[in-house]
């Protein structure tokens, strides 16, 4: 069975500071891993995905994530937070077929001016 | 706009009533997914279609829930005899399965409130 744990339901950073959102996964097979962002009253938008190629994955809006198999982690980072980054972020895992995606509970990012 | 669309965006109903939601996927996509998202939680998988065939259903999808994709294009999700616990955001996503890639594109969701 696959599962995702996001550490911290809320993260607050100052504008310009480093963003670090933590995600640990459990999977009995090589996983596909994703980070999605959700703005209020909107659907989910894919930020980036890991599909067994490069372990450091670059996504949109300056975000990147590193797949660490030994730590079963896929943490999301951004060097400098912008006010527009304030949103809910979801880490997700799926099997290689990709049809059943399991989402974490989400981390709400607050950005202070 | 060539994204995934969902209608209605909001639905308020009384307990015991039936409701139906529609999802129009990206036109060339052959897979369509339904998820449910409650407040403070991530989306939970409900079911998915490949073309018109419904290939998997979650145990979350009780007998009161039924989904169809009759012509392999749009899909409907019906909830019969709604209960207050059905209040949630219902998300639809679609993808094109080719060469092992399966990136899901999400619609804006339908927010259901059961009074």
C-alpha cells in the first residue's frame, strides 16, 4: 500500500525566505511522486513530478524537490518566497500506472510581508 | 479554454435529495478521475475511467454513488439520498495515457453542501 505524510499542516515564512515543505512517502514499488498547489476555490495545479529520472526535480514558479530513496522523502523547496506562493500544497504518490494517486493531508503556506 | 471543466461549481441541497455533477475533461484525454476533498484534507480517490470503462472504484464510493462516462467523453457523478457527510468538494481530473505518462489535470471542483 502507498501512503504520504506531510509534516506540518501550516508553515509560515517571511517574504524572501526559504520555503521548505516536508513530505515522506511509503510505497512497496518504485513510486511516482508529485507536488500540487491549490489556491482557494480552485482545483489542483501540478508543480512538479518525479518519475524515476533525475532525483532533483525542477518545477514551475521556482519550486524544486529532491527524491531521497534512503529517507523516503520528497521535500519541496523554493529559495525565496513570494506573497503569491501563499496556498495549500499537496504531496502525492502513485504507482507506475499512475491511475490511483494518494494525496497527503496538505500543508498551508503563509507568507508574511 | 481547453482545461477540465466542472458544473455546477456549487450545489446546496437538502438531506435525502439526489444530486448530479458533470465533468468535461480535456478533449483528447482518455482517463477521467473523480476525487472527494473534505476540509483540511487532501483529495481522496473515488473512481476512474479509461475511455467509457469504469476500471476501479474506491470503497469510499458507497452504493449511493454512481459514476458514468457513457461515450468516453464527459462524466457524471450522482449521489442519491444525500447525507450531511457527503458535504465536500468533488474534483474531477483527466489525463492522457501514452508512453507511461499519466499527468492528471484537475478541474475547479464542485462544492456540495448538504443541509
